[in-house]
C-alpha cells in the first residue's frame, strides 16, 4: 500500500466535505456490519455529527491514501463526576486497509489523547459480523467485559393475542402514564432519579462506576435528539400509594429509518419487581407502535446476555438474536506495552 496519512478532524466544526467523507465511510462499514439493512442516509449522518452534547468531548481521525478514505478512529470522554478513569474509542477500517499496521498507528493517536486526559481505561465494542475487530482487540491485550446481543422482533411474528393479554394484566395499585416526545420540564428532576434504575442492569465485568445523570446532561441529550429528529415515547407506571414511578420503558423512532423502531431501556425498581410490570410496559408501547406507526415492521434492542429477566420477556414476545456484541476494556498501560512503550 502507498503511504498513508492520518488527519485529525475538528468534529465540532466539521466541514461539509469531511461530513460527506464520514458518511461514505459509514455507508461502506454498515454494509459489512448489517448487510440486510438499507444504507444510512446522509441526513442522519449529519444529524449525528452535529448534535454531540457539550458534556462529551470527541477526537476524530481519518486515514487517507491517494485521495481515498480508508478508515476512521475516535476517542470520547465524558465531562462528569464519575468514570473519570474511562475513555471510549473505536477504530474502523475498510477491509482492504486491515492487517497492515494502520490500526496500530491509530491506536497511538488514541493513547496519546487518553493519557493527556488522565484516562487509564479504554473501552470499545465489536460485533460478530466483523470478526476482525475481535482479533485486533485480542492482540492488544483487551478483555471482554460484557457479552450482549442485538435482538430483533418482527412485529408480524408477535404471538396472536399476547399483547392484549399482557396489557390486561396491570397489577393493582399502579397507574400508567405516557410522555410523547421531550420529557415535560416539570418532571425533569423525577426523570433524573428514574435513570438511576439503569445502574441496576447487569454490567458483567465492566470496570465502570454508576452513572449519575444530571439535569444539564438530560437537557443536552434532549436537544441532541431533537436536532436529529428522533421521536421517543416513554411509558411508565406510578405507585398509587407513594406516587413514585415504579418502572418505565422507551421506544424510539428515526424518520430516516421509517421501518425500524428501537426499544430503549426498560427498567423497574427492584422493590417493584415480580409484579409483571415490565411485561405490561413493553406490551403497551408495542400496541401503540402497531396502531400509530404501521410502516414499522422491525424493533431492535440491545440486551446483556446476563440480563435473564429481560431476555425472558423479549423471548416470549418473539425477539430473536440478530448479531452478537462484546464490550471490551483495556488499561492504557497495556496498550502502551503493546505499542512498545
């Protein structure tokens, strides 16, 4: 291969040309990872590139050779009180650019920024459809911290009558509620508390702290989602006795992928589990999806393989594994040793 160049991009002020380059690369990589899916649309790529919350700092590099973009890498850190040891990264190369030392060169760029930021642990993910990623991470000394799957539900395959059965079975003492679109401003403090449930979801061997969502982070996430045009429904149930929200679930829909919906977090506080609230929540939103988004044919979600309770609900609904994913972690000292000090 001819000599390559690695160029850093200012992601906050990305040019139209670099945005087009990023989109073309995203299309090529998506064709490998999810070959049955329609190609990503430029509008969606632009929305993602130009809606990064300000509490996240991102460094991006592109690899070029003779006028062709061969791949990209990025490193992201959250400006938060917790997980100040952690940085998330990715290295994505076209097949013809792999196993030629380019990933190692990009890793040097990533390590330099991570060390400057005082981060001691790097985290990334791989999918089963691109096995080269797993091979690379094994070589550098990374280990799997969490095994998970993207699971897929074809709405036409939901067992007949199941949703009506589940939604007719809300436990006594609970009242349902629904937020369509942005969270109501008067409920933001309650929503911040609600996301604490996420810390009860299995995390495998990942060396991460509990995540503490702040009001400012919540508002920035809402702004980012609005810029991308993503719509969200949030279904919850409230304990009549205490007034506390006992659990919730979310569905998201992207107008640039009109036949797909994404099942977001479903979580119930531990003291309310065993009352089939998770079943009711998911079934209620799926009925709404069928009624109001008839073009949607597929729902996808991510589940840790260790989250047995949620997997049981999803399996009964008809979710099936679509692709396997691993979350990897590696100390910066291990990366430095791999790179030769």
